[in-house]
C-alpha cells in the first residue's frame, strides 16, 4: 500500500506524540540525554512534517483536526509538570504578588531580608533574586491579573496555554482569508518548543506572540487602529517586536500610532517612580546576561554592551525597512525575518525567544528559521552543565551545530532558487 501525504503526516504526528510524552517525563532533567534525545527526535519529526506541508497543496480537514488534537494532547503532560525551581515563571508569580501588595516590582529586590515574609514556596527559588524585575509593563500587568485570579505557577501556565490555543484560531482565520492551505497551522502547532516552553516552563513571550499575530491580522484587514494598538501591547510584553515598526509605515495613520503610544504609556503609570519611567534590571540584563550569543560576543570586544544591543535593534529595523521597500503587500516572512535578524545579534538567545517567529513561518524563505527552532534544541545541554558545576556557556560545538544548520538551510534555499528552472 502506498502511503499518502495524509498517512505520512499521521505517522509523524504519532512520533511527535510519543517523543514528547517521553520528554515530558524527563522535564526535571533538562539538558540530560534523556531529555534532549526525545526532544531532538520530536524536532526531526516536526521538520519532516513541515516538508509534507510544503509538498502537498491541500490536506483533508480531518487531518488538520487530528493534528491539532495531537498538539493539544502533548501539551497536557508538560502542563502537569512542575517548572524547574529557577524558571522565569516563579519571578512572574512574585511580580504579580508584590503588585497586589502595593509594591513596585521595578524597585523591590526579591532577596531583600525585609521582604522575606512576603515569599511563598513558589517564589523562594526564583532566579536572579538580587535584581528587580526586567519585564515591560504589559507583562507585569498580565502577571498581576492572572495571580489575582489564582496565585500559582499552574494558573500562569494555564493562561499561557490558552494564549497558545488562541494563536491557533487567529492563524486559521489568517490562512483562510489569505487563501492559503489551513494545514499550515500545523507548522505552528507542532513545533516542540511550544510544548516545552509554554506548557512546560511557561514563558510570557507567548502572550506577546498572540498580540503580535492579532496586529498582523488587523493590518491585513486594514483595521489600522487595532493593528497599531496590538503592536504596542506586544512591545509592552517584550521589546523584540519594536523592530517591526517600519512594516507599519503608511499602513497605519499617524493618529493610530499616537494612540498606541498613549496606551503603552498608560500601562507604565502604575509603576512610575517619582515621575520617572522605571526600567528595573534592564541595564543589568544588558551588562551581565549572556547566552547563545555568537555575534554579540564578537562585537562586544570592541564596543560597549549598550551599543551592541542598540546595533541588534538597528539590524532588525534595517531588515524591516528593506523588506518593506521590496513589497507593499502583507507577508508572513516580513514579520519573521526582522525579529530573527535582531535575535541573531542579541546578547541572549534562549530557545523560547524563537516562539516569536513561529506563527510567521510558512514560506520557503523562512525554512532557515524553521530549522533554527530545531537546531537550537542542543543548547538545553547548558542546563545540565550547570548542574555539574560547569560555566553557564554554550559550548562552541553546539553553536556551530545550531547556526551551521541554519546557514546550510539558507545556502540550499539560495542554490535552489538560482538553479531551479523558471516556472509560470
């Protein structure tokens, strides 16, 4: 019996399910072979699944439904697992808690002895307790809203998974309106990083991704005010999408941009410190935090960290300007590449930062980025190195594997474009 594309996709979905179920049982041993190997298997199955999406113009509706059900199923075991003691989500609980107690998370320091009585079992192990919060105001208010309903890491994880599922529905609407195959929703939903970093560890980035996708959908529909405000809210969750501003040039009105700026400004009002907009530990982040940063590490030898960080933003903005000048039409890769270019030059590139790219990867030009979401998996090995007393540094061979895979994918795409015969 000849296997159809649907059969192959079902098989790859089953492999993903089994591999991620095994991985979820080892989520407390991040970085060890028992965690990385099944996650890598899931990543390879994901890449093969995306290949099927490229080679098959349409899939039956039931294939897509089954694919989304599988994605929901492998979220469940990760959702049930407790995050690692030093995962960011414990800081989220702390920030929401201190806000409700009338304190400013941009000023208070978690390990201050005066505040020892405010800690709960879920906040005592938060990472970098010697510095205040670095998260923008939109993220802080989200922490406060969720913890007001139920103060726990589980409540936050539920909220993040809800955002993840909401992205699926927004993406389906975008694909239908664009006349693209709705099977491309699986290029998002099947990515293993979602299960590990949204259902498992729980990261605020997924909230920003949802807001950014809503902005892209509104821009496509020419709902200019909604597009501008949604982009502003996404920036208020994490600063990364600020590099996309050139894509909105002449697509939103000046008054829409002004409204978005006012909305973002109002988010910071509860945190003003003697009339000044607080930045928390953002400066410390730029000075001290490093991870998976080959470009930043090289340039930092000849320039100050703040200057190199500014350069990372500039690279993203220039990429967006270049893409905007080449096309007046909306395209998904126009959102993906500026953020990817900025991340490539950033001081920190954790696996969950690539969540921002996932909803916008469904064209041949984004294949290198699709590969990046899988080739970054070996960086989890650093968590294991830390447990055995090794430095918090990504080994050179891992970065060579990670970025070499991306470069190779890019080279193949370029080669095929120049050698493939022109078609009507």
